[in-house]
């Protein structure tokens, strides 16, 4: 029997109504539901099993995320090691990752149970900070790893190695290191290329580079990067725009393809280019 985990963005306007609709369907199908604790608080009268967000992946064979891309990014980092497939139901705005509409939610779950849904594996990145020769921070990301200056800081200097060999240096407001999945996020707004999301590749995009010849570059996903901060000022490392860590001068941020992968569920007919046409209005004048 498929155990269905559910997490919702609690402050989303439709969250409670959509959650009740989903739980009614699961009860009708006699499918056990496990809810993240804040999500369970939206339906206090329902007799549901509630666990922490960190525990949810271990209790589910399918995870349904009700919210926006930010909610799905957070869950992706939590369950990536467990290979639990995720259906993202969009309760927010753009919704590149949460591509399933509320109207499509029940048909999507039915199709998944019948084996009619496509499951895409997306690569992730592992970022590790080395300070004084010792690791002081490590985290994974689905979209991107970003090094950026604070609001009051001046241009920062970064040195980048690829597979241990010096590749380039940047004088810029920062640097985005993106997965193909993240190529339609911050990477896109900074002038980076759009990559097909199931590729294994890493994109480097400088933010407001002081050198006009510094252009975005796409590298094979197997390459390991090292980014050394050569500026003594306030600089932040962020992952998926949700996890932050303060960097110091001479810190080295090591970035490589993670052994973890996220499994995203989609309708077979909802291919990447249909998403681009819908979300980015491709082909429209």
C-alpha cells in the first residue's frame, strides 16, 4: 500500500481547502496519509499521523507538496537521500517545480498509483566551506549555490578552480553556481542560459561582473569547483535562497555534484517546452 506524505505551505490562501480535498480522496482510496506537523495543524479535527518535516520522507512512498517552488525546494533537500518521488501542487506564483495545478492534483495522484506518470531525476549540488583547512559547513541544493556581497559591500573578488586547475577570477557582485533545474531561477534573471532540467551540468553565472568578457559558462556535471573569497568584507553563501552561511576572507567554497538526486513526478505530456511556453510565455509576441 502506498503511504502518502503531505506537506503544505501553511499561509498559502488555498492550503486548507486543497489539503481537505486531498485527504478526502486518500481516505476514499484507503491510502494512509502522513502529514508534516504544521500541515496537520491546518486540519486539527482530522485523525491524521503527524511527523516532523525531517521525518516525513522516511514515512512516505510518495510526497505531495502543496505550495510554491520554495516549499518544494525545502522538501527536496530533506528527502533527496531517500529517493521519494514528489508531486508539486502549485498554490503560489510562477511554479516551475510545482507544475501541477490544484485541478490536476487528484488525477495526478491517480495516474501515479496506476503507473502512468513520468518520474524525472534531477541532479543536486553539494557545497562545502573550507576555512583554515577544515570543513565548517556543508549542505545540498537543488537550484543553486550563490556567493553574494551584502547590500553595503563593494565588488568582491573570487578565484575559481575547476578540477583543481585555475579557471578564472571574478570581480563582481557575486557568483551563481546552478544546476540545470536552477537555470530557470536566479540564474536566468542574471543572464544565464536555460538548460534542459534532466542534464548533468553546472552553470557558472557572474552577478554584475566588472569584466565584460566574463560570461556564463556551462561545465560537465562531474567537474568539481573551488571558489576562494579574496575580499575582506561581508559576503554570504546561500543555497536555494533558503540556507545561508557567512563567508570570511580566504574561505574556499567547494561545489560538486551530489550523490543525492530528486525525483519529480509529472504528467508525460507536460514536457519542458510546454512549461517554458506557459511560464515564460515563449512564442508570444
